[in-house]
C-alpha cells in the first residue's frame, strides 16, 4: 500500500503485516493538510519509538520500505527518546534533509520513482478555499470517512482523487503530445513544452535554435507594445450586452501574418538602413546580433514576398496543432459512447489547446526565456491590438444601429445594444462576428460568446451579470469575473451574500434585498463557522515588519518542521477583542476558536469591513447605500438580567430551545454513528470543517442556553428531570 507523508509525520499500514506484541499506532487528525504528499512503496504501520519492539526493525527490512529517506523523522524521534535505530532504515544522504536545520523542505529524487506533490497538483485542479485533504475528498467523492479508515486508506484516497480528476490520463497524453517524459509534464514549465515541439520542427526545416546567455537576454530591447485594455464605462446595464471573443487570437495572428523567428527581419529602422547601404553589420534581432549582406537576398525579391513565401516554423506548428485539435474534437463526437477513448481524446485536445495558447509567450519571455525575441512578440501583440481596435471602430461606426462598445480587453469586446431585446442582440452579435471575421485573414475568427442581460460592469476585469449562450435559453446563468463571489481571498459569507443580493438586484426586487440583508446580518450567530473562515496563501518571504495573518500563524507554531509550504492556504478567522485591540491580535485559527468557548466571532468586523464594502463596490453606480446596526442578541446568547430570570415566558423559551438542541444532538449522533459504523466515540470532538454535521456540532457546543437556564436557578439535575 502507498505511503503517505504528511509534513513531518508518517503513517504506514500494510494488510500483510502479521506482527504480534504491543504495537500501537499514532492516529493523526483526519484534517491534516494535504501537503508534501509524495511517497510510495510496500510497508506496514508501526510506531518505531516503542523501545520493546526492536525486532520490528528486522521486519521493516523484510518488507523493504523502498524510499528510505521517509524514516529520517522516526530516527530523529527515536534519538530524542534514547532509542537506537539501525542505519539501514535511514540511509538517505544527509544533504537532502538535515533535521537540525531550521527548515526541512528538501527535494529527494530516488531512482526509479516519480515523486508527485499531491497538494501542488490539487491546488491547481480544484481551486478551493480550504486545502485540507478532507475537503479535497469531499469535493471528489462526496462521502465522509471514519478516522481509522481514513488512515488505513489514506493512500488509496489520494489515488482515488487523482483518478476522479482523470489526472494520469491527461498527464500521459500531454507527455505524448509534447514529446516529453511523464515527470517533465509535472516539473517543467510551458517553455519546455513549446521548445520540445518547436525545435523538432525547426530541425526538419534546417533551422537551429539560438543559444542565448543571461547576459545577452538582459541586453535585449524590452517589448514596446501591450494588449488593449479599455477603461470600462462602469454601471448597471439593463439592456443586453453582447460579449464577442476572438478565437485563439495570438495563434491565429501568427498563422495569418506568418510571424516567426525565421521570418523576422528586425525593426523598420534595420530595413531602411539595409535599403540605403545594401550591407548591415551587427543588426540586433532579439538578443543576438546578425550580419546581413545584400547577397543574401535574390534580386527583385521584396521584403513582403520573402515573408509570405517563406513559411515560418511557428505558423506551421500552430496550424498543425489547431487542425489536429479540430480533428480530435470531431473524433470525440464520433466515439462518445466509448467512455475510455473519449477521456483519452479529451485529454489530447486539452494538451493541444494548452500548447497553442502558450506558444506566443515563448517569444515574449524576456526575463527567463530560453529564446526570447522582442520583435516577434511586439509584432504579435501589436497586430492583435490593431485587430481589436478595428473591430471596435467598425461597431462604433453606426453600422449596427445604436450598438456601441463599452469595454474591450485583449481579445474580447462588450457591445451594448440600447433598446434591443435579447433575440435582437443575438442577431446583431452574429452580424458583427461575421463582418469582423470576413475583414481579417484566415484563420482569424470572431465568435459570439454570450449575451449578458443585465450586466454590472465594475472596473477592468471585474464584472457580473446573467449569461445567455443561445436564443432558446430562458433562464440565464449567474456569471461573475474578478469580484468577491469567485475570489478565494474573501470568506464564504461575503461570497454568498453578495451573489444573492446581486441576483435580487437583477430581478429589480430591491425591497427583497433589504429583507434578505436584515435576516442574514441579524442571524450571523446561527451561521456555520466555515462561513467566517478566511483562507490566504503563505508567501514565506515576508518583511520582518509585515503584519500578515498567514505570517503570524506560521510563526506562532514555532516549529520549523511544521512550516507551511509556499503557496499553501492558511485558514483563520477574526474574533472579538478589546476596543483598542489591533486587528492582527484578533486573528485565530479555527481549532483555537473551537477549543476556547470564551472566544466570539467579531461580527461587526465581518459586516462593516467585509460584507458592506463588497456590496458597495459592486453597486457603486446605483443610488443605494446600506447601513446596519446589530440588534439585541437572541435568547440564550448572553447572560440574562434579574428581571428575565423571574419571568416564566423567557424561561419557557429557554427550555424549548434547550430541548430542541438536545434533540438535534441526538440526531447528529445517529448520523455520525451511521457514517462511522460505530455507536461508540465522542463525535463532538470531530474537527472536520468540511462536514456539515461536524459544523453543526461546533455551533451547538458554543450554545449558551444551558448557562441561561442555570441563571434561572435550574441545575443540570432539574433540567434532566424536566426532560
């Protein structure tokens, strides 16, 4: 069975282990973050710090754990307890991992193994706020596991996650398409993929790639052109807005205009000097200097003829990639009944799509590129910008009635159709797409992506609306880009409230907006804890004076072996503190809040610093502003006054609420017992925040109803008699 390495603690299980004696296992929290998951081999679980079970070391040698560096941590633990560990269990070279060093982030490369960091893979496949393994499992398997089964099957669950995401098929097909190894798909970047395909084709065309040193790259002229990003006309648009997008703009520009390293003649000034003198020495194209002579060209061959009669390597490569992708997508439709073949073909077309989109970036990587060329990059970007500007001018010219462009970004434009219906907007969009496509050389194509009706255009790259992709669609889809509903740096409370408020605004139900906000903000104490948890990435290289929650959480652990990975998301929430307390002093991790019942969530912070600012940013163009004052607390939240303790009405309310909570606890216990297949165990100690049952347990554990009843001179014994 596979081994799972969670930070500095390993857990090993084998169904073949037949060991007698006092063997005990170290059960870890089922919520251990899925970081540094990397190792595999046949082995079995045992805590080798047990002094009396020295013979187990012989059994470990018999089972051959394989990647022996994983026992390094056990050696460190045993040395601390005075237990001698055979050297055979930890014979990895010390330079990979020295337990005495302040950090143990190492990169071992054992022979015959492909190490995959599951956390790094999943953070790209599943962009979630929480990066705990339990959350990943819930998103892919939708089931809960009891703790011991979780540990016994942890390796199997990791494989199930990857299989559910069809990870191995996609990576294998990428390796085949790019002509690189399986491990290189995971460890190398996009430049390596492009170069693998580009240089093979270049060699067939009798070209050799340039070898550029870092010094030459640093002296290369910087790119001078940037994509077109218009300043949007912010506001709420009730009329339909057409969203048009160029299909693979940069690859199609390279193909249509034959842009390549082999067809680039440098800047216009180089051509002028060549025409005047007939001989140029040390002409700089990209980071290299070239010597060009008049005899290198045939008589009466113009520059344009040279460019268009000598096909470049990049256009040929991209044209083959795009044509192959079309062929593969057609094959997917033909063999849709064969699920296995469909998955393979889908992975293949995805690999072709990704390589086509990053080919331009290979020429524009002027900081770390292997063969950058600013002239080629500028030519592609400037032609793409010119194409978009021409399309905008065509729309604003009045050919399509009152339609006008309100926003444009790189390869897309938003066209407002005042006074038009949604059906008419689709017709106008098709006309614009056909006219712009006809005005540009093949294969450049403008397509109608969607209609947004209505639309809130907040700022650059930030908009939200209801999307319709075809005329027959009656109910649109909520579509947001760049705002808090899709960003992971805000808490779920902000995302959920903002999305629901925007939906009501789109329906013109402004009175319902007020009622919804009043209900939600007045009952914050009834919401699950997960709604208030922030998740921010850990950057590691912080300034000593930086006041960042992620930095503070990492420093609070004071264990270099427990340092988070760079890019790992750390969870925290804001609790109530003294009036003069700094915000950073109110940061707590979820487990700290669960453990300490005297901590309370700072609801005022979440409302006035998170929810309301997000709402105001989204509806800034509307004459609406929200203010909110927290109402008095509900029954049982805080201690009662003497007057309430002498009245029967509040007492009955408290008893009813207490009985309701007890009944709910029994239901939660039955749910946990069914899931765990056991009637024993304190299920209230579970800290799996991804589970709704556990989240409700946490809420009930912080209830103050029982404390309120005690203020009515009702003891626990009396309350039980009332039950």
